[in-house]
C-alpha cells in the first residue's frame, strides 16, 4: 500500500498496473477512480494528477497491454535472435508464461466497446502476421504458414478462454511438441 505522504512517489504507471490487475481480477467495470485510490491508499486527487478522467486511464491501460503483450514479446523474440524456427519456439515459450487473465478481461471488455474491439482486431492481426512471417521463413507456402500461425495462435487463445492450463513444466513440454509438429516440413 502507498501511504498518503508518498503520493509524490506514486506514478502514472502505478495506476495503470493496478488497473490491469483489477481488470484481470474483476473486469473493466471494477476499474473506478475511487476504489483504485482506496487500494493505493491515496486520495482521488492523486489520480487526477496523472489522468484527466477514467477514460484516459482506460486508454492508457489498453495501450500498456498492447505494449506488454504484443510489442514487447515480439521485441524479446527478435532480440533473442536465431533462425525462424528458434524464434517460433521462443515465441511459444514466452506466450505460455502468461496466465491469460488480462487477455480474457480485455477481450470481455471488447464485447461492449467497439474501440477496444478494433484494438483487439489489430493485435490479433499483428500477432498472426508476425507468426505467419516466421513460418514463411521456415519454408512454408503462404497458405501453409497462415494455417500454422492460426493453429498456434487460436490454440493459445482458446486455452486462455477455457482456462485449461496444466502445470508450467507440462505446458512447456506440450508447447515444444507443438513447435516440432508445426515446424516440420513435408
């Protein structure tokens, strides 16, 4: 908890991080200024120091999610380097580190918000395009690469939505087998 006399140390990112946590635990409707301020043990004035209103916070939360769960992951894969097959394996391994709670909450939010739905569509397309491009580099035709990208991506998103997660070591073994299956050329 942040004490009222530590407001100067409380930054914009603290509000965004808490907003993401609250979305994951309780959904978008629970992201309200007063309850968040209470959780941080600060006044609402601290919120308004960083944001004009709740909508600005929600926009910042959405932008942060895109950055963390798409841009940052692609960047990590590219920085790690290797050939396309190695990048795919690294991508799969990074993807399963997330429990999917924020992803599910953002997708639930998108059901009733067309702006969020548009962002989700862009995120899905960017993730699919990146994955497809890696499969193309492995040597698959454009059609085969897209089918493989969709299989990998839809499997992960479906796993998040269904909540069917095995323990991390089993999941790592599974994703490594999926990688072998999906990258095997004819």
